[in-house]
C-alpha cells in the first residue's frame, strides 16, 4: 500500500484512542514531514526510459532498500546474473548491479551491436568511476571518455621460481608482478618500474579511487557533493594523485631538459620509447596530462590483467586435470617459437582456457 494511503487511513481519532499510539508531539512533526518529503523525492517516478521495456529481474521488493540490493550484488553478483539469465529465457532484461541498473542483452545481439557507434564502453567505464572531473583525486578517469580520444589514438599509433610449497594470496603477488611489467612498458628504463614508492602509489590510488567512485555511485545524486567533500576514500585518492604527480613530474622535466640541452649543443636528442615520449612527439595534436594518462592506463592495464590471470589460475587449480595439456602445449610451442608475440597465436588451449574463465566470471562481476 502506498505511504500516502497509509497516512490518510490513520485518523486523528484513531491516533488519540485509548489503545492506539499516542499523539505525536508538535516537535516531532517537522522531522517526520522532512523524512516523508525526502522519501518522496528519492522515490519519485522517473521519466519513461527505453529500459522500461525490459523486465527488471532483481529489483528490490517493497520492503527492501535499493542500497541493500546493490550490496548483495557486490558480494553475490555471479549467482544474481545466472539466476536472471535463467529467468529471462534468452530475452533482454534489466539488472541492478552494485553501482546502477543496466540492460543485459543475450549473445544473439552481438552481431547487431558490434557496429553500433552510439554504444561507448569508454563512456560507461568513465561513468562507473565518476569520471566527470568533479571528484578530487579521480581526475585521471576523465581521460577514459575523452571526446578527442587522445588515449586511444596514442595507444593505437604506438602500440620467480620457488621449489618449496608456499601458501600465498595469489592476487596480491600477481598484482605486484603485473604492476612492474606495465610500468616497464609505459616508462622506458628501470627508474620507475623498480621504484617501490611509485608502485605503492599506483596500487593505492587504483584501490582508493575505485572505492571512492563506488561510494559516489551508490549514493543519491543530492548526496554526492557531500561524499566528495568528506569521504576519507576520496581524500586518500586525492593524496595519492598528488603524490604521483610529485613523483613523475620531476622525471618528465629532467627528460625534457636533457633533450633541450642536446639540441642546444647540436646533438641528436635522446629518444625514449614510452608514453611520455609519445605525448611529446604528438603534443601539437594530443595535448593531455602525462601524469593522469600514465595513471589511468596503469589502472586499466594492471587490474584487468591481474584479475584475468588470477581468475584463470584459480579455475585451473580447481580442476587439476586441465593443467597437463596446457603444460604440454607450452612445452611444444615455446621451444619452437620462443617467448615472442607470435607464439601466442599457437597457444590455442591457453586462449580457450582464458576465454572460458571470462565466460564463467565476466569482468566487473
């Protein structure tokens, strides 16, 4: 029954009755009225959207809070998605995730949507991480949905061993390895990829910025400025961003100064095959912040790669019978092709294993 009907059905006589609730004091009426007003504003009917044509398969029930449902998806997203797929019977449906409501389309739509230019994964990804530039410390995420596509243009143009048994938290170890590898790819030389301070800054910022964006997305729009102002996670993300800038900018200035000195002396300026060098060489066309670019590319590369490797190893470990054929394939391919990019084309079983892992645990679930 709607809240308004319930309130109207309770008469003054009933409230004052001997066996009923006592009359509310006048001092209680104002907070109650404000509460009802806020609830009405928060639950006001939205304008009709194309999503309304699809059934919502995990929407909150009348007694459930939307935030509770979102938190439930955060901890149990795979089961929620699997249940919704069974209920949809191959049709599109709406799904409330930990951050927002999305429309899930069956695989049969893939051929239709592959050439749909209005769909933008970059825009969706930026929205997920509050990439509108309003939250201090999350500014690098604005580059993801950059209308000039500076990041994508730049990337397109340039593109241990232990013998003893040891139990570890595998994701943390893989995250460290991937972070070093990506930093080495993005910055020529070892001064960055082997610097523990830089690696810690990047890992801390990626975690804090993601959590900060999650908190902002969970909150109603009228509360988001308050969270941006007072959330400790937002403050930590901002501090990490400033620390990254303080670390990287002197290196960039020193590199540019060495080039200027070489030109003054009539010598060939040093060439570095990394992101900063790409930005400098394309500066006339692609004017962007090299620190923010490095951070957002690190997050995009490090966490997606670490998650894929971690999940693949976990799924393989859950079924040890799959390890032998994969090892045999590696033993056959690598001696002939070496550890080169061309060898990846011949690792068919490895490719299938990773694709199956992505099917069992899609990114973001």
